[in-house]
């Protein structure tokens, strides 16, 4: 899946809504459509939209597994090794990026689940 389609799939996953996408060249198609209308090659915007709708493939993206599923998987793994674990601390997206800039190391995995990023702290745990 290329970046264009991946972004649309992530949007469907994040919103839980079906996303319908047309051509990656939508801006150019819209410009051509308006030029055709202004030159009287098409009678109206409605006619132009109908033409575009029938001329290009439209792809539907259904949301994949809910976002919370990956966090349930993480909880299960951590609780297997640390019975005292209670819950994750959630960090706003841009705050996460700022904290990640200060990280000692970053480990990239092939995990494709949306919002599957973790910041792990090292150090001594006081009982």
C-alpha cells in the first residue's frame, strides 16, 4: 500500500469511519473541471462532478481493528512480567514527539497498528 492509501486507511482507523477516496490527482482534476466549465465544455458543476465520478476509480477504506486492541495486547504482555502494573500514562501526540527527541535510543518495529508507540523509561524501581 503506497503512502497516499496508507494515510487514508489510518484516517479510517483513527476515526472509525469509512473513508472514500478518489484519485491522488484530485487537485489537478478539479482545476481541469473548472476550466472546462468556464470554457463552456461542461454546463455546470453538477455535470462536472458526475463526469469525474464516472471517470475515476473510487476506493472505500473500512476501519480496521479498534485502536484500543493494541493497548490491550501491550497490557497483557506487561502483566505477564509485572503483576503490579496498573495502567499506561497517555501523552498527547506533540508532547510525545518532544519526549521522543530526548530519547537515549529509538527502536523501530514493523508494528502497523495506529498509535502503537511507547516510551519506555529505564531506571531503578522503588518498591
